[in-house]
C-alpha cells in the first residue's frame, strides 16, 4: 500500500470517507479516485484494498450491490447504517491523531 | 476500446490459473483487471491484450492474488460464524428458550442422578461422531457435484457444505471432557456447566450441519447479489 506504512492504518477511514461522499463505488474506482484526489501521491494497492473492503463488509459496515456493466459483473460497495456511524467515529479518531501528532512534532503549532 | 466476452472469459481463466478458486472473488478481480486493461488501451491503443494484462497483474505486487485470497477466506469465515450465531440466538429467545432450558435441566439431572451417565454420554457422543462423518461426506459430495456442474464455487457455500465448524467443536469438546474428567465430577457447578456446554455444542453442530445446508440457497442469495445474476 501506498508510499508509506503510515497510510496503512488509515485505509479503512479513507474507504469509508470516500463512500460517504460518493455513495456507491467499485474497487477500481476507489483506487483511481484516491490517485486523482492526491494528484498521484497516494497509490492504494489492490493487495491492500480488497482485503480491507471484504473485512468492512464482514463487519456489516458495507453492503454490496452487483450490476451487469458492459459484458461483465461489477460489485459496488456502499455504507450501511452502521457504516455511516462508524465513519463519523473513524474521522474523529483520525482528526485527534493528526492534532496530537502535530503537537508532538511541532509543540508551537496551534490549530487556531 | 472495450473488452470482448471472450477476453472476459480469458480473465476468469487467468484468475483460476492463479489459484482464485471461488467465483465471488474471481468476478471482482476480473472486473478490476478489465478496468485496468481498458484504461491502458485509452493511453496506448496498440497494446496487446496479453501485455496489458501482464502489466495490470504486476500492479498486484509480487504476491499476486495470494494475500487477497487468504484475507477473503478469513472475512467469509467471520460471516459464516455470524450466520450460525444468528440462528443460535433464536434458541435463547421465546419460544425456543423453553426447549433449551428443558434440555439443559434434563441433561443436568441425568449427569447428576443417573449412575453410569458418563458411559451413556460417551456412547451417544461416539454415535453422533459417526453420524457427522457420514453426513459431512454426503454433503461434500453434493457440493462437489454441484460445483462441477455449474463450474462455479462460492466460498460461503463451500463452508456451509463442509460443515467444518460442527466437527471442530465436537472434537475439541471431546478432548476437553476427556482430559478434565468433567463427566465423573460430583460438583454440581461442574455438572451444570457440562450440561450447558453440551447443549450449546449440540445446537451449534445442529445448526451448522442440518439447518445451514438446508437454507444454503437462501443464505447465498443474501450474501452474494451476483448469485442471482450468474445462476
């Protein structure tokens, strides 16, 4: 996954946030979207993305839908009700993390 | 340029050649590879299908699909266990809880007051064990025949027909009971716990071995929206 191990712990949050904003998405779309938003800086590998999606699905945070597109089947993921609540928690968690790291790395920094 | 139906078939074969056995995962990976290949064709229309596929597969890293396969299995196991517990919850709710409580009380009474109860339980256990062996063998054959006919294997279906968890709990419990001599203990707390655990394991096994295979079709439709589209 990506350029650094630091991103790895945030992969679930990234997926949840993207789904919150875009409704339903499929695997390939997620990798492309992340690339696009970060201008190619962050590259989610397939080997990390699919296990994360399957895990979130098994935890009932995501629901799946399948549609026939062109001549193949496409699996879409979307947030469940439980998933929407978890997204809020995860984002809060991540925000706290960023805030604490900022303070630790640069004690004079202020969020205001 | 879009992929042809033959090329999609080739992609399915490609995933099978790379040890992706189950149709649910194959389908997802085929769509991913197809999207990647089409994107490559947008930038370089002259690229051959094979070269585009190889380049796209390289994106998966040196381990290829193996990590995805392994983690997919553990995600499905989790779902499978959740399904069993969903059925089990019925037995601790009215009306079924009455039966559960009766079974526990009867078993407790039997262990506590009937002499040689450990022998009866031991033999019953052995009989149960034989029954499970035959049933598992039969279910597995049923699954293999079906998978061969449709050419599709579904991970959850395989777990349901393997009835693996039923086995696991039965074998483990036997070991525990044997080593701890719980059946010959005189302590009523131990006897009560034994009765409860035995009922729990019987329920767990009954659901994984009898109930789930019967409801397999329904459970698969619930778990895989693509099941409907591909049958």
